[in-house]
C-alpha cells in the first residue's frame, strides 16, 4: 500500500495551523469545523486578523512552535546546557569502573572451586568429621 501525498495547499495549511494551537482547541469544542478553518485560511490568508485570537499568549510564547512543545523542548534545552568535557570525563570514569568490575568477575569465575593456596578446606571436607558406626 503506497503513501498518499496530500495536495501542496493542504500541507501548507497543516504547517500553518501548527503555529496556532488554539485552532485545534476551537475545533474540539465544536466552535468551528476543520473545513471552516481551511476555507477562512484560503479566503483571508495567513495575515488575516482572524488568526490573532489563536496566537499563543506571551507567557506561553515558547510553546507555539511544534518543535518547542513539551518534552522535546525540555530535552533539547538540557542537551544544549551539557558540558561536553564533563560528559566525556564521566564516561571515562564509568568505563574504568566497568572494566574493574569485569576483571573481578573474570577472576572469580576463573577461580571457580579452587581454594587460595593458604586456605585449608573447611570442616565439611574433613572425612573424620562424622564418627563411623
């Protein structure tokens, strides 16, 4: 099943509407239909005073762009604040710690059931532990 490409005009309308989140809210509340909004956009254009009512308030100006909404914006902001040198230093430290843990793990696995040279077997290895009947 192939991808159906929307007409260029519809794509432009979709891109325009992304910057006016209030429009979708009005459609959800049944104040307008999408067809009515599209017709207004076609007849009056993007610079019509009609769109002013849907602009984001000054307190939420950063949220009007689809790329600045929600979690994506927060993540991008945090990534921009990262100190790359500090991240690299932390990664090197973590890598060293993991290497040491891996070495210890290999040492314990290779020793398996072997006892260290200076350690004697425990009492459970003593054949004279239990009296013979």
